[in-house]
């Protein structure tokens, strides 16, 4: 019985994600092109990339109870890694344009490995996860958690933001790295063919990220993460050291953010230190809160809904869309604290309970067969 209770919602959720992926791969792009809104296909690809980052946030916040306000670091590291690869797709001996503008005549040593696509793909995953693991180890080893962890991640975000802003000579500083005119396997990155390729990569990446997060959170490991979230001292008393688990989960979450940053960069055409702006990291929290913390599928839905709402509102009300976004977040937190998915699940459970024919005052009456027979046939016939 317990197995059925646990597995049924998971299979239902998997079906929802599979159906959503099928629509995003086939029907929705064609529909948008048919109604003359083809540019929104590109936006949808970017928002799916952001959904990967939202899954990472939900993994550490919704399941492990660690609220990170610095995930923009890992997002930007992934974006810069892939942008460096694209900018190096030049004839032999040539350097990216901004180097000559800053008086650099020789390719810096830390740029050279990014000429290789396999190295870049590994770097997109490993660099953010290694940075997160190093930071997480020193933080969690000292048993820093709760609001202090959030403050430390935000402080780290400010450090990285200022560091990248100041490196005009090596990574073009505040201007960032532009990728839209770069070449990718002989085609311009901004071409329809390449953008469609990365649209599909974002879709498959989102489905794959969901699968990894669902696998991690389903079973004993997932129950341990939730135990750390709900009562970490008790987990320690039970003989487990939460440090290793928290470092691992933070590293996985950072890797997902790095992948999201790489896919978002190649579809938006640029990566700048603004990706490490505090407001962007807070936006990631809003996506998860709106969709439903601790649900995974809610993180995906929240990222898509909030960003599409942001896009449409900024077009219609360019001076006021930030107020709409803030108001939406406040309404969700105050009225629907479990998010949209949590609210739907709770509503569905309430409807099921109402459908059961049980006495509200004396539920034991419905459980006793003798009383039921007397209730239906008072004469005893």
C-alpha cells in the first residue's frame, strides 16, 4: 500500500513532463510560427534553459532546505565557458576582437583549452560544480546553515560579480562575451538552424535534468535529503554526517545551473556579469516558489510561466512589469504557499476525500459492517 501511495504521483508527474516535452518539441513551435509569433520560439528555448537552473534550485532548497542566493555564479560560469569556445572558432592565429582592443596580442593560457569542444562541455559542468563543492565544503563543515548560508552565497555572488566586471582585458569586463556572430560547425550561431539545434538541446537537457533530480529525490537518498531539511541535528544523531550529502547536492545543483547558463548564452547571444546580479539569483527563487517548492515539475512550470509573463508584461507595460512580478510573488507566498503544483495536489486530495461516503461526525459508522447493514435496512430485512 505504501509503495502505491508513493509511486502513483511520481508516474503521473512523469507522464505530465513527457507530454509537456512532446508539445514543446512539436506542436507549440509550429503553433507560434503559424500565428506570426516565431520569435517566441527562441524565447521558449531560453526559458527551458532557465528551467534547468530552477530544477537545481528546487533540489537544494525544496528537498534539502538550503536557500542559495548566489546561483548566478554557477549560471555565469557555464555561460562564459561556452562563450569562450565559440569565440575561439576563428582561423589559426586570429584572436577575438576585444583582445586587440585591449592590447592583448597572445591568447591567454586559461583561454587555450576552450578551443576544444569536449573540454568545454566538461568545463560547463565541472567548473561550476567544483566551485560549489569547495565553497560548500568549508561552509557545511562549520555547520553553517539557514539564513547564514543564504547570506554567504549572496556575498560570494558579489565577489564574483565585481571580479568579472573588473577583468576588461581578459574577459571583456562589463561588456561580456558576444556569441551571436560566432561560428558553430560552419554556421553562424544566430542562424535558424543553429538556434533550433540549441532549442532541442534545451528541451532534452530539461528532460534529462528532471530525470536526474527525480532519481536523486526518489528513494532512500531523497528521504535523507528531506530529513536534513526538516531536522539536521537529528540526522547527525542518527549517525549520518550531512556535510558530504549537502556538498554533493550543491555541486549537482551548480552543474545544472552551469548547463543552463551555457544553453541560455548561446540562444541569447551574449553573456555578461549581469548574470551574477543579485536580482537574477532572487528571480530563480521566485520561479521555484511560484511553481511549487519540493515538486520538481513545479520548478519547470514556474520558470516557464514567470518568464513568459515577464516577457509579455514587459512588452505591454515596460515601466511597470517589475511591480507585476513582485505582486505575483507576494500573492503566491501569501495565498498559495505551496505554489501552483502544491495547490493543485492539495485541491485534488480534498476532492477525493469529499467523494468518499463517510460520516463527518462518526467515521467509525462507515467502517462497521453491522452498523452499515442496520443503516441500509432498519427493518433487518
